[in-house]
C-alpha cells in the first residue's frame, strides 16, 4: 500500500482557486471553501497501486498586513483554518526578513 502525504502551499492554492473561479465566471460564489481532504483523495488513483491518504500538511500565513484595508480577510482565513480543513494539519508560516548581498 502506498501511504501518501500531501504538502499544500496555501498561498498558491488560494490564488489558483481565485483565478479558476474568475475564468469559470464563479467569482464570489464561495468556491474558496475547499475541502482539502476530498481534493487530495481525488488524486490518489493517479499515484498508482492501492494508495492511501496518510496526512495533509497545509502551509499558510495570515495576511495581517492587509487587515487595515480588509478587516474581514484574516477572520475568514482563521475560520477556514478552524474548520480543520478536513483533517489537514495547518503549519503557520512566520514572516521574516531575508537580506541578500548586492551583486558587485
């Protein structure tokens, strides 16, 4: 049996869903409340053999820097995370400053 773990980049997933919903004319239709477990399970048959979903890691960061302009943004994000997103494990990303050397 193939035990399978999915690692989900929340930022890219969110923006891909937004783009797809706009392309399909579904913008604002609540398509962002995605069931990650169901999504991942839908890919198990592509892995081959009797694949079994072991776990899901969902990496994301709260956009606290946008709260002044969109106060409900992080509230909705927190609500999505509180749902447990169908048993996905949320891994918080911390904001950090990365300094790079200038090219000579």
